[in-house]
């Protein structure tokens, strides 16, 4: 790996660290951010997790204000940003050309606590990102409906919707309800 640089300080020093037994990474001495090589991560994961159950995007706590896109500490190109779940403030930065993941201070520990540490490849996948986007759209819609109708009315609408879904004459009922 070539000389690394960090946006936090012009002459930031990267120290070798061990995130888990056998999982080596580099940590910026100034901001405590972690640079993790995806091939090293995959080797660690394959040694420690033979089979992983399917997992869905989760809301993980992050900073109150999401950071901006960052430059790759190795090549200098902008890193792609990936959501870990539907929380606004938890992103992973990834450089596809260098296969490096940047984790802000505390993010690896948050991934571990959320049970997502062995799923880094999954989080960086297009399928995961599409599921996160779909979850966020549903959450946004629910928030709008909650504001428009209130929690109690929204709960009743959902109850009626579930009831209607099981009726063979659903369309007739809806037509009747739509009449003036």
C-alpha cells in the first residue's frame, strides 16, 4: 500500500491496529478513523464465519450530522458512500478501485454491536442499498401519513386495510365506500 493521507490533518500518521483477532487495519492517529482493506476483511470473515444467516438493514446509531464524501486515503479519488440502514447518520465510505473501506471513529464497534460486522460485503452490495432505499421510502410515507392523519387514525386505517385484503368482495366494498 502506498503512503496514506487523511483529510483530518495534512501529516496524519496511520498506525496498524487489530479490529478483531486476525483482522488488521490502519487507524489515523489524529481522527481515529479506520482504513480497512476489503481483501483482508474477506479473509478474516471467511476464517471466522462459515455460514451467515440472512440479515436485513437495521438502524444503527451514528453521528447527528452525516459527514461529507471523503477522499480515499490511498488514491485521493472520492469514496462512494453506502448506507448501513435507514438511519440518516450512519454511512460507510468505500473506494472501489483500492478496495478500501473507511470507518469513522466508533463505527466498527457500532457494526459489531448491531451484528453487522460480518456483513460488510453485503452492506456494500447493490441489493442491500436497494433494500435500504425501499425501507426509507416506506418510512418517509409512514411519517407523512402520521402527520396527516395522526397515530390513532393511521392505526385504524391499517386495521381496515388488513381486513379488506382478506375479503373476496374487496373491490365492491371500496366502490361502496367511494360513493358520496
